[in-house]
């Protein structure tokens, strides 16, 4: 599963990446996390506010750090 964390590398971008890593570890899901820092690349993904999380090409979260339960639902761990 490919996860893209979009943002300039700010503290909230790092928090979003950490939440995704933790959720994947809890669920035992293997993910590839890429950081997208180029604003033109973000715009091509449809992201206009950061931080943003894109899962397999689908924008899941924009302008906030997602909660772990939210990320788990994206990764197939919805309960």
C-alpha cells in the first residue's frame, strides 16, 4: 500500500507520518510512505492544504493531522 504525506516538512507533516506508521504497525499492514514536498506535485494530487495524506492515489485527509483510528480505517482496520 502506497501512502503519500504531502507537506513542506513541518511538524504537523511529521506527526501525520508518525500516525500512519503507528497505525500500519498496529494492523500489521505493510506500507510504503513517501513524502511529497513539491507544491506542484501536491497540486497534481489535488492537495491544496497541508498536511495531507494520500492512500493509493486517493486523498484521505487535508489540512489536519489524522487520528490513528481514522488512519486504521483507511488501511483496512475499520472496526
